[in-house]
């Protein structure tokens, strides 16, 4: 009898389908916490490379930087910087468009952003080919390729995210409501982060 | 999706701010010396770190 009651009670509890609600112990909501942790981890990753860069530049090679006879193409990198910064405006335009329900604007913005990002990566690779030094040439070459290569890898990942977002946009996904265009908003935030990191890399490596 | 507190719009504003800050470092470096530009850049990074910390604290207290 007792076991039958227990069994009945158990059946009643099973009426709730699906997994239980996730416990939220943090006072910061989980999306904000997730993005913050991601950005902090990325900043630490880039920070480690910047620390190496300044150590090599200031402590190991205090005399000439870049070491003679190496030179960096500042003008080309400057144009590339302008291209990447403008891509942040186009991805912002894409999101503003979908917030207003303008699907054509979303597609145009995403395509422009993708093309600008691909152009940036192409110019970066072309620069590598024509630089005249490799990652094996002194610590300068190693840290230059490490820092710019790390950023290039992030651009590549961003392009993949934009590719998926563009395919979905052309298939008619996404809508004006916030929850309906999260698939563009998150790549957009990532793209802005990549853009900000390039500004820091450009100023540090090419200008200072 | 009421939980999202960081929007693309807010991050885009930071892209513009960082771009302007970068332009100021470039201008200062070209007008003076790289050391001056680097020090100014360090000041800006410290300011941004303090601002970010205060923002997180505000968010934490707000929630």
C-alpha cells in the first residue's frame, strides 16, 4: 500500500517534462556573464602576446625597433585598418536594418562586412608574402607574426560566423525582435571586439 | 530573451571610442615621440579599465 502511494506520487512528479530550470546563482544574468568572461579571456590572451611584445622590444632589443634592415608597411596597414573599422559600421548598419524589419539592409550589411573582412585578411596575407622576413627571423619576426597572426585567426573565425549569419539571412531567418536576430547580434559583438583588438595591435606594432 | 544586457549598439559605441582613442595616440606619436604616445595610450587603457570596473559594479548592484 505504502509502496503504491510512493509510486503514484512519483508518477505525478513525472508530469513535468524536460530538464529542470537551470539554477542561477550569480547576480549577473548568464548572457552578460558569458560575454564578459569571453571578453576577459580574450583580453588576457592578447595581453600575454602584448606583454611578450613589449618585453622583447623594451628589455631584449632596446636599441632599434624594428631591427635594421626590417621595415613595416605602415601605409598598407593603415589602409587595412580603415577597411576593418569601416566593417564595424557595416555590421552595425546590418543590425540597425533588421531592427527596423529591413531584410534587404540586413543582407547588404552582412555581405559588405564579409567582403571588407575578407579584403582585410587578403591584404594581411599579401603583406606577409611581401614583408621580406619570416617568423624565424629574430624575436622581432616571431612576435610580429604571432601578434598579427593571432588577430588574423580571430578575423577568420569572425568571417565564418558572418558566413553562417549571411546564409541564414538569405534563407529568410531573423526578425526585428531582439530574440529573433540573436544570430546576427552575437557575431556583430564578436566582430566589434576583433575590430577593437586590431586598432590596439595596429597602434602598438606599426605606429609606436 | 530579456536577460541580454550587452547589446551590439553598446559595443559599437566602444568601437568608435577606441578608434578615436587610437587616432589620438597616433597623432601624439607622430607629433612628438613614440614614448609619449605609449604613455598616453597607457593612460587611456587605465581609464578604460576603471570605467569597465565601475560599469560591472553598477550592473551587479542593479541586478
